[in-house]
C-alpha cells in the first residue's frame, strides 16, 4: 500500500523544519505539489529551497498538480470550499495513481503546520484509494509570530482563539477570548477595533528576509500597519500576515510593566 506524508515545512524559514520533517523529506520518492498559480514565484522558490537544502537522497521526483479553478462567486463560502476540495481530490488521486507505485512513498509539503487553515488533510481524507497517512507537524506562522515578538501566546490560564479576518470582520471579536490570533486577513479587519483597549502584535513574511514586525497599542499603530502592509504588498505582489490581538479590561490580565527584556508591546520592532 502507498504511504503519503503531509509534511509541515514551517512558515518561511528553512531552518524551522523539524528533524522529523527532514527525515520524512528524505524518505519521499515523489513530491506532489498542488499549484495554486498565485503568489507563485516566491512561494514556489521557498519550497524549492527547502528541498534543495534538506534532501540528500538523490532521485526524488516532483509532480505538479494544477488546481481546478475556484468558483469565488458561489453562493455559500463553505459549499464553494467543499466543492473545490472535492475537485482537487479527484486531480490528486489521478496524479498519485499515475506517478506513484503501489508501494511508493509520496509527500505533500505543507506550509506551516498541516493542522492550521490548510486543506491538505481534508483532501487526502476524501481520496478513494487505500494509503497509509503520516502527518509531520511544522512550525506554524502563529509560533513564528510569537517567537519573533518574544511573547507567550496566552496569558495566565487564559483562552486563545484563532480566527480569520473574514470572521473578525463579520462577527467582531469572539466572546470570551482575551487573546485572538487572526489569519487570512486580506482587509485589515483590526481597523474596526481601534476604540478598544487592545495591543496588536503583527508580522508579515515571517521567517523570510522580507519579514516585517510591528507591535503596540492598536489605536497607535493600526494606520502604520495598514500603510506598511499596502506598500509591501505592492512591492512584492503578495503578502502573508498574521497578528495577535491582546485585549485588556473585563477581568483580563493587565499589561505587564515595560521591562528591558522585550516582549511588551511597548517595545516595537520593525522590519527593514
Ligand atoms: C492558508 S493559511 C496557512 C497557515 C499555515 N498552515 C500555518 O501553519 O501557518 C495562510 C495564512 O497563514 C498565515 N501565514 C502563513 N505564513 C506566514 C508568514 N510567513 N508570515 C505571516 N503570516 C503567515 C497568514 O495569515 C496567511 O494568510
């Protein structure tokens, strides 16, 4: 039976691969690369660099799987995603049966960690062919963000919620969470929250040479983030950014006093 590995490769820094990921990369005979066609040159190059740097075993192959077009005008977002996943699954299945022997080992390089806002596992689950699945965790952009800002993700005994820009824009802050991580936000949804007492820790292109970091009270830094983001996006043609919103008040842990060690939103760090 075939083995398929979904390998978390970190969110941009080729040094953030785990030893387990490197072992898996070296066991894979055929890498399947779904091609989304967008953001392509930079992300494809980074994936390529990871393979070059970590795979010592010669003779591996790379098979690209062009993605079917996505119907962005479809009525329901969820239905559209499910339909797109089904159509992608059909193509993946075809590529796997044509390019990987019955006992072969195939791999999918998954940006960040496979468990977080990524469809690889959901698509693999739908395949009709038998295979053994291996999942290798990766450093997610959330971990890269908190490490670069030198902060913990949660406060003492506190809850953290991870959500999307789309949900934040539609429903506002989730109830009950004092710390909210926002991903997939193309529209700076944090702008609607500048009247609240919130610190933001924002990071773009984390782990790459183009990394940008801004932290501070939301009302003070929101417009700077919007501006920097727009400039960077225009310059590179794409952007990936993630941020943590740390709320204050309502029985939440208060701001720490500024210290010399960094980590507080008062110490702002800026990229190049
Ligand atoms: C489709 S999700 C994939 C998340 C990925 N599985 C992870 O573990 O980080 C893409 C979103 O992840 C975030 N992201 C991924 N890589 C990033 C990076 N290098 N810097 C900042 N945000 C990143 C952005 O919010 C982006 O919109």
